[in-house]
C-alpha cells in the first residue's frame, strides 16, 4: 500500500519541464491582462496572484483560446500595431500546458512585484470636457448603456488636438469612450436637439453619435493617455462643441454614477494636419437566416478623397460593426502591380470593445491604390433583411482611418 501511495504521488507531480505560474504564466498575464484585471480597473476580478489565477485557471485558458480575451481584436498576423495585446499562439499554448500540468506554482521567490499602472498622463493639457452632472447609467434594459453627452471644450481660437487623456469617474463601469467632432454648426445643433429630446443629460446612442461627425479621440481600458504622431493634430474650430460617447457596463458596480473627464492638449499649429474619416461599405443588404454572410466593397483611394495630387500616410485604423458582425478585414491593393497588403484583420468581432489600432510603421496610400473592406455577419436570428443604420437592429461596415496628406 505504501508503494501504491508513492506511485500515486509521483503520478500527480507535473512534468519537470512544465510551465510554472511564477516563471511562465505571470509574465504573460502582466503583459496582456493586468492593465484591466487589477485593483480599481474595469475588470471584475484581478489576475495578479497565484491563488486567484489557479482558481480561475480553466476559465482563463478558455477565454484566451477562444480569443474573447485579451480584448484586442486586431490580429498580429496581419500587421504590427503599437501596444498590441494580441496573445500569440505560443503564449496561449503556454497557458494551456500549465493548466494541463496541474497549474504548478513554481518558485515563489521569483514572484513579480505588485502591478503598478504606467504613468502615462498627458503632458501640457490645455482644455477639458467633462460630464458635469453625475450620470447614473441605465442598466434596466441590460448590462450596457451607450450615452452621448454634448460637451463644450471652450475653444476660443482654432487649433489642433495633439493628445488626450481620460479621467474616468468610475473605472469599474466606464467601458469605453469616443469623442466625435460634429462636421458643422448644423450637426452640432442636431446633437443638442437629440440631447434636449431625452430626459436627463445626454441621449441614447448605440451605434454612434447620430450626427455627421469625425472621430476626435477613442479610449478603452488599459491605457489612459494618447499622443497623436509627433507634429500632427486634428483640427478643431473655435466655439465648436463636441459629442462624448460613453459605453457603461455594470459588471463592476451596477449602482455607480459617472463624471468622466477628458483632458485635451490643443496647439495653435502643427506640421501636418491629421485627418479622421470613415472608410465605409454602406450598401449593406444582409439576408436573414445566414450564419456567415459577407459584404465586400473595393474603392480606389483617389476616388474616395478627391484625387489629390500626392499620397496619404495611414497612421491608425479602427473597425466598426454592430451586434451581428462576426469578422472584418481591410486590404490594401497596390495600384501598379496588384499586390496586396493586409491593413487590418479582425477574426472575432466584439462590439463591446471598440479600439483604434496605430501602426508601428505607417502605411503609404497612393491615389491609384484600392482598399477592399469585407465584413462578415451572422443573421441566423433575423427574419428580415438587415441594412445600414445607427439603430441597434441595423448594421455597419466601416473602418476609421487616421491619415496625414503628403502633397506634391
């Protein structure tokens, strides 16, 4: 019996070369996960200790194998983006091997220091926009509330936004934020009308601000301040009010109120103006009952921007679809030889995580080049055709491009 007990204990020992928590797993979670899964952030639990991670081991591995987590939608197999949280196949395999080996802790003397968020506060902020009256997110209809607030940055002279920082009122519920700049005074007035038509501050805005606008800034948990490429900025006219779209999620605190503030750095001049525009496939006609339906459009760059003399430099790209979206791909087709370059590949779309992705190496767009945009949907639960629109039952297929113009 003693021999059998010894053999049983030996069988339970992990392989000598198995990954351990402290040596192999904790560094991956620190790099990819703890920006959100740490004290005071939006995730409902932390991932900074062996006790916690080993308790959640099965769920953690399942979430990364299905790529529900980390919340980074752009595949590194397509292009290289700054600050990528895309988990490599090797990292996922390491987590799986650790789980299958019984989640060995390893040598605790090599434990990482407690997680400390990076100090990436914005230098030189000049203006701010904020939710001045505490807003209580409405979770009666579900776990999410999308609310747009018309806010005044009090810009007295034309300038350029060159950086921004979000100061969330309650990080436990602030899921993401997008600032939109109405394209005209008339569109600004429309946003104010939408605000006035609903009780309380702001108005409901699931798909977007419901006014013609360009994207001024975008944020999701894990980073707080962002700088536009050196020497660039997005033009903002004096006196223009802007729309702050907030996405709230009740996973952290269903009774919270929010007074989020966004700091802006506005400079009077920049070397190159940064333009934000939407590359759109708007002719959607998605039939019902289709588990995998793809809509594709292909447009020449020059035709899209007015055949300007010169080139564009693409600095970042952001995908957007609605609730039945499943994947998105943007491909650059060379106007001379037809060769293709992957600009963005989103193999698993998730409406709850809206990001912009900044290229490590910006991409040159020639006027004769073409961009092919493909969006795939699952309309299995629909009984009518789905078309383009802002509503929750409508769909979109677009990519936000941030470019500078290099004229001849």
